[in-house]
C-alpha cells in the first residue's frame, strides 16, 4: 500500500499548499478506490484525498458499512491524520471497528480504529 500511495502523490493538485495527500479506501470485498487532494485559490472548493477516495467508492455503488479500511499518506515526514471534515464522513460510512492507517512518506505508519479517531460522532440521530 505504501508504494501505491506514494506514487499517487504526483496526481495531487496543490498549487497553494504544496502538501500532497493520497488515500485508498478498501472495501470488505477487497476493491480499492483511490483519491488525492485537490485545491484551488479559495481553498474551500477543493477536497481532501480521503473524501475523494470515499466519493469514488460511493460513485461505484458502495454503501455505508461496505468499507473495511482507509489508508492515508501525507507528504511530510510526520504521520498525519484525517481532518475533521473527513472524520465526519468516515464516522458515517465506516463501521466503528474499521481501520484507518496513516502513513508518512518516510514509511512510518500509525493505525487507528474509527472509534478512536471519531470518539463522539455526530450522526443522523442527532438531527432529530
């Protein structure tokens, strides 16, 4: 997975931050969906790599609960975790025991369960 994520970095479109991020969602049936971050001058109109990968899976017909794991690589020597907008999406679509692996470009990796990254999820029941 490390090599695939590192290779994807070149596809990121990051003219402002120069901070490539790549991601891969793996479904319970073994399918892989990839994404990279895309930004523009307004910064709000872009998207994170994690959500790009999730959106690709949803576009292909995946549903909540179909996701087994998410792998994310940031372009620094440090391991980074998904932003809170991505964590909201993850908490709604992934089981709480699903794995999120966070990689750095130098090979370090930390593994979390969704419930560790999203301990107090906001969900559909909160809208009632």
